[in-house]
């Protein structure tokens, strides 16, 4: 390895460890928003971490990132097949060389992407606490880390994927992580609602909010720090673009925090509280994720300002629906914010920033003179959103149908969980 390659690998390794911390931080976020008694959140987070490492190594890493078969799914038998080459010392990039065009050793690239997959399922899991059997969720995680997360990654993050070859880009996972987590969560809450109706409920049982300021603040700080790995690490190099992505990520989050405080005060005459301050910060981080490497610090601030009222509007609109419970704002934050950020690629991208982050073919957006090329990019991103959201929803629902059949339903005993009166 050259000195530059070694530094890049070390950088991505550190970023990957930060991303891994985000999975447990989501568990702390649940405790902070729902109350200290939800210790199952931490168990769920640890089990997700273990499941991601094993099943991504078993097959999922290949199905996502090996050379894709017809642009659809990575070759599962690539580089020795199961478990990153199994016992072979000749697996691609394991002892020498790199994985594909990443410039990274196989083990480091695997760890970074597995961390991204793990935190995505952790986001999906915020809608299952006390309502979905833990064993059913674990069974779902096996399918998730082999197929459901992997196909969108193979289509967009794999340079041989069909959407990537069309020109679709998603810098750090506005669609593949956040919006897709929303689509999977939507399939889960719909399947749960079907079982709730059979139990005689007229609307979905609500898991109540019970804010613990200490745990919520700690979770928010850890997630914000974790995003330092999530977005800048996606450059896959320690260079000026990575430091620019640090700026765009942090500025968007800070601007969204101030924005949601201002707009909530204007709209509702209420002073900011910790819950909305946390959700506003998260919304800024989510919105900037799909284009953090494509935009300027100034654009990041504008996007963060927009993120505040966007969250408030989405939360108000989605709260009208009584057939699902969404205690940690998966849908107004991650799904809406991820889709919005993805669409903003066609408006705010500046080709110089995109090229520096390794996306040289991406045209400038409409606000920076991109013209017809920007409109075409906007159409491509919209196509990707429709395809990925539909695919993740359908794959999740199909997997849950099988799991429900095998386990005689996926929901818990609501009386024991205290969600309905005995």
C-alpha cells in the first residue's frame, strides 16, 4: 500500500466505527424519547449489530457490492463466495489489493458498508418496540441483510448496478438508508395494523412518548458525531472533499436546529423543547445526507433552514393517520427527509464539489446553471425513489407474511405489553 492508500483506509475504518456506534445510539434515542424502562431498545440494537456483521459477511456484502449480474444483484459467488471468501487466502482484496474501484481493502469496505446497513435496520426498528415479537424481527433481519437492504445498494452504490449506470447518485444514503428505512417501516406497521384489526382495535395502539432529557441529549450528540463518519466517510478518501462534507453535514444540522425552533415558535407560539430540537437536528442531517458531497456550505445552510418547516409540516400531516404508530418519527423525518434531500440533488449540486467527492459525471443543479442536464438528473432521482421504495416495501411485506405464517403472527401480547387495557 502507498502512504495515501493507507491513510484513506485508516480514515474509512475510523468513519466505519463511528457509523457502527449509531446503531446503539438509535437505541439510546428510543430510551430518550420513550422512557428509561425501554431497555429492550438496547438489546435490539446489539442484536442488529451482530446480525449485520454475520449475515453481511455470509452473503449480503457480495449481493450488494460484487460485480452485479445484469445490473440487478451482486454475484453471490464472487471472491470465494460465502463469508468473505471463507477460509481462502486468495479472496479479492483480503490480504492484498483493493475491492473493485473503491481503493479500499475488502475488510475495511465491508465494515463501513455493514455499519451503514446496520444503522438502516435500526431506523426501521423504531416502529416495532413492544409491538413486534423480537424473534420475528430477528428473522426479518436475516432477509434484510441478505436481500432487502442489498438490492438498492447494488442498484445505486455498486458501479455495475443498473441505476448507477443510468446516472442515479445517492451520496451517503438519503434513499438507500433513510427513505428505504421508511418504506420498510411502512410495510411493518401496515402488517402490524392488519393483526391489530384482528384483535379488535379501531386504531393502532400508541407507544407513548416519555422524554428523558439526559438520554435524549446523549443519544443526539452520539448520532451527530456518528454522522461525522456516515457522510465524510462516504468520500472513501481523506482529502479536501471529506473535510468539505464535514462542513456541509454539520452546518445543515445546525441550521435545521435553529430553523425548527424559529418556525415552531412562529406557528405555535411555543418555545423550543428538547424533543423538537433533537428532531430538527436529525432532519437537517437526513436532508443533507444524499448530497453532502455535491454541494457548498452555503447550500447546506439553505437546505437546513428548509428542513425545519419541512419536518413540522410532515409531522402534522402524517399524525392524522390512525392506522400506525410512529413514536420516533421514522416517517416525517427519515422517509420524507430522505426523499426531499434526494430530489435536491437536481437543484443544489455544483459539479466541482461532486467531482471532488468522486462523482465527476454529475451535472450542476438547476440553481447553478445545470439546465436540461439537471432536469434529467432530477428525473433519474425520482425514478430511483419510486423503484427503491416500492421494492423495499414489497420485499419487506412478503418476508413478513412468511414470518407471520411460521410464527403465528408477528405482534406481541398487547395486554402484557400494557398497550391495551387487560
